[in-house]
């Protein structure tokens, strides 16, 4: 959703390049995924949670890129942009999951 809104704004204001929408999508998707996972009871920042989020975002980036390319004309170099955005959408959550997790979790123990 965030990537679609970003793409619409980029095209409307003719500011930046269309692939920036994929970066916005990966960033917002990662934040939403970590936030949703952190709100689950007994949630933990496990390797499984990180890999699941990364895989889902990569698949969504791939599908969104193909929909944009075939639906509205999309990218100048789709053979580069779409796979690279899928790889980036997979790697980004793995790189920032822990730092976002620490920022979202409440400190345990008595408050000072």
C-alpha cells in the first residue's frame, strides 16, 4: 500500500524515480511487520520471525513490481529494478529488525 501511494505521488509531482516507491514499501512494510509482531503475546525476535517477514516483503515487492510494470508501464529497466527490489526487501528487514525490536519493546523490571 505504501509503495502504491509513493508511486502515485512520485508520478503526480514528477519528483524522483519510480523505484523509490519500492524503497518506501520495504521501509514501511518492515516497520509495520515488526510493530505487528511485537504486539503479539510472548513475541520474540527470533530468526524465524525475521526470515518470515523478509520472505513476505520480498514476495510482495516482486508481485507489486510486476503489477506496476504490466499495469501502468512501470520502470525503465524492469529486469534490474524488480529483482533488485525483491532482494532489497528481503535484506532490509534482516538488517534492521533487531534495532526496531529494541525500540518497540518496553523495558522489563521496575520503573526508575
